C-alpha cells in the first residue's frame, strides 16, 4: 500500500540520517556551525547540549557527545583538538567592591580576594594568591555561571570569566571589569581521538570555518 511504502521511505531516511552531538560551554554559540554542517548534506543533523566546566572533557570521554566547544585549561590526553578562538577575560565583582567602578584591574589587585570558581580554571590567579585563599577557593566552588553570579552578588568573592560569557550573563548587582594583565581565554574543539567519525570531522571543519560567529 501507499502508506506502507511511505513508512518504509521515512524509515530509510531516518536510518541514513547522520547525527553529530555537540557540547557547548556557556557563552559560546554553535548555531552557525550547525547550519553550515546541516546544509552540507541532505541527511545531516547536529544536536547541541550545554556542558559545564567539570564535565566538558568527561562527556567526550564517556561518548555522550562527539565534539565539545571547550574552554582551556583542559587535560588533552586522548583527545583530538583544534584551536578555535581566543578572547579577553574579565573579573566579575560585587557592585560594592572598590574595584567595581574601575575601567580595568590588574591581576595582583585580585590576589587578596576569594575566587569563587575552581582555582585550576585560573592558574594565573592561583600562582599569586596566598595558600589560605587558594584553599578557601578550592573548598566550595560554584559550578554554573548563574551560581557564580549569585555568589558574587552576595559579596562572597569574585570570578574570572571569558568576555563572551560575561556578555551573555549580566545582572545589575555585579560589575564586569576587564583584567589588563591576564592572557586570553582559549576555546578549543575537542573530541575522542580514538573514535573514527567522518561526520564529526566535517562538523569540526564547519566550526572552524564559522569561528568568528562563535562568540
């Protein structure tokens, strides 16, 4: 029957669709890369999921996603990588902080304040902060960007985030101040080096071609 033939056709089409699962860190946009990838073939699809700092590498290692827009520093062991972009990093401070009204700050001026994120994400700060503050920062870290901003607003300390993230997440009781003397935040595409996946490789190529539209 006609409906049976149609069902068979749809089943074949569904079976031949190649899906690439893409993880994205906060503040980054995979939209243009997804559009370019899906336009490059009739049976190509990409699904995008948000990932957090703690699991950006783990989701690749566990095979839950095929490629991630990750933020350095990361352990590159076993990963395929492609450098995507660099961007400035900002300090997020409570509005009441004396540094909040400044046009920019130096890293040394933040060394006596508590960092509310994993110190491993900002090794530059860890290198100059006192051991007591380093321990305090490692003790209870905020995982999501929303939680980080909530705790900054509550005057518990500060965070350092890439500019695309600070542009994406704003609230009136938190000030965004550029840091003069810290290197840029780096975004790297990562995937499982041991897994062969031609569609994923095509997505990586599309992402690299669209790097300007990632932030």
